[in-house]
C-alpha cells in the first residue's frame, strides 16, 4: 500500500510542525460515505501547499473520524439528506467552513501573506464531519430553536476533532508526554484549529483564544444561555453557540481525563478510553430528551449509559466533571443511577422525536419586513423526571419554558444577522445578502417558518 502525507491534528500545532506519513486512506463506504470533489490524485507523499497534499490530508482526517464513529453508531444511522456527503475543500474566499446536510464546505483566505485553507486542518475537517455524524444520529436537533441544542452540535464537532486526533498513535504519545499524563491540562488536543485561530486573530484579535480557535481546557461554569449576551470576546462566555459550547466540551474533556486516570495513562489505554467515551456519548445522545436544558439532559444520560454499558465504572468521574461545571446540579447527579435502573437493560435505539412547532412573536420592523410571528420547532419542556443544571450560587436552576428558549434563540440569530430574510423582504434596495446566515425564513402558505440551512 502506498503512503500519503498528512497533518496529525492541525498544520499549526507546534512551531516547525511537519506532516507525517500515513497509509493511503479511503472515505468510500456503503453507509456514511463521503466523496471529495475533483479528480483523485494518485496516492503519494506530496509537498505541503499543493492541492494533492490537501486532498490526501483531508481524506486521511475524514477517514479517521468516520472509522472511529461508524462502528459505534446505531445500525440505522444515515446521512439525513444525501446518500453520500460531498466534500468541497476549496469553495472560495472566506475564513470558515460549514455543513449543510448535502456536504462539507471549506474555504481559503490569504492573511499576512499566508494562504490558509480551512480544509487543510484535521481539527476543522473533523469538526464539520462531527456535525454530520450527530445529524445522522439525532436529526431532530437540526431545526431545534434552542441555544443549548445548537451549542451541543458545536461541542460534538470539537469532541469529534479530539477523538479523531487520539486515533493517531504519535498524537497519543505526544499528548501524554506533554501533559505528564494529565489530559485535563492544555495540550495539542485541547487546542482546536490553531491555524484558523491564528488567521482570525490577525483581523479580530479578541474573537478567538490567544493560541487557537477554541480551547477545551478552560474555566467556564454553566449559566443559562438565555441570560448571556449574544456576543462577547473569547475570554467571556456568550450565548453564541461556538462560545457556549466550551462549557460542555471542557466538562467532557475533564471526564475523559478522569477515565484515563482510572485506568492508567498509556497510549494504549488512551485509545481504548476514547472508544469508551465515544460509546457513552452515542448512548447518551440516543436517550437524551431534547429539552430546553439539553446540556444537563445529555450529561445525565452519560451517567445512565455508563450504568448500562460499563456497570457504572466511570460514574464518579462523570459526576465530578459535569457537577464541577454546573451542567448537572448535585441533586440531578445523585439521582442518575436510579433513573438508569428505571430505564433498565441495554441502551435503547434512538427513537424519532417530533419537536412541537410553536409561534414566537418577533418585531420585523427593525429588519424592514412585515413580520409579527414566526413558526419554530421548540425544545421540550420539563418532564416528570426533570434533570437540572446548577445555579452559580446554591442549588439547581429549573429549565426555562420552551417558548422562552425559542424566543431567545430567534432573537439571538436576528441580532447577530444570521437569518436570511430575502424571502420576506419586499424592498429590494434593503435586501440583505445571505452573508453568514445559518437560517432562513421560509414561506409555507400564509405562515412563515424558521429553517436551518447550515452549521458554520
Ligand atoms: Zn461547527
């Protein structure tokens, strides 16, 4: 078999980082297959900076993420809207990347004389693929008008980047050496998208971390996202999904670190713990109620999945990590084993959920549109066995009502200019460009509905 050259996790992981040689990979498979745009260059070790290098580097990163997730997903998991997902490694000039249900799209931009391709970073490639994987398991999250659901999608992307990097033996060895075996310390896997972060920092210095795009090692404590501002510098938490997701990702990385501590910090243990962590996540996502406090729902189901899959072997480390971040209140964390017993037996296959459509009031005058109400898919309200997140001072906070969560979500999107309003704008002079819209307002007869177009 021939070798190709590829980055281990990001082109800018360390000063003078070099690509490594990898066996030539494939992303063609019957289920959950991918197809890169353009002709496949012969597999060979190409020089960095060439399109052939980028082709094989991307194939290697995506194949690694798919090989990790595919065996852990329910047998019926499929891409929701395409048989094969297209991958466009260079769709034009931008510092961004997105997943839109038909494929993954990456861009390039020249910053201070350096041309940065978002599709050259395994971190970014695997993050976008993570959106697709979660969409295959829980398509109901796509349109949920919920800040926590959208933020969890971003967190799952970052977690996918971390778990995929850990599939590379040289990365596992390097991370254990660099952190002294403590995965809860900042490392090349906790720092996501160092190169894209560098490029963004040149024009928006406070929009990203000082050494990467996002760092999974941070000190953020859970707050109700509805109480946070819609944007903030990277050092502060906001309700913007890429900002808010850092609370969950940090708790999750701490739980992974705790799992490694339990079993011994060697590269082989780290590989096997990564698989356990992936199984826990898939089990949790399959059962978690898409409630207004979705972080708490997933966290409590991680502990429930641990009870069924591993007889509670990781219970304490999961509790410590998610209670420590306030994602789970003390009361909810201690109630988890009882709930797991009630659910009984194996982790059930994920059942389709229909989210209720609610009508939220909005003031369209600001945006030059005549619009008073908008239909959205709302997250679910509290149930009989409601789990809660923690209040910053004492005790638990009750989950917000579905209409409050939905209104906060819509208002955030409008304030950040993330809604494509062209369908409802009569005045062409004021027509907004699609820009960075993630959502569109779509006419259904006399009703107007908010629909997601993509995840950035
Ligand atoms: Zn994303």
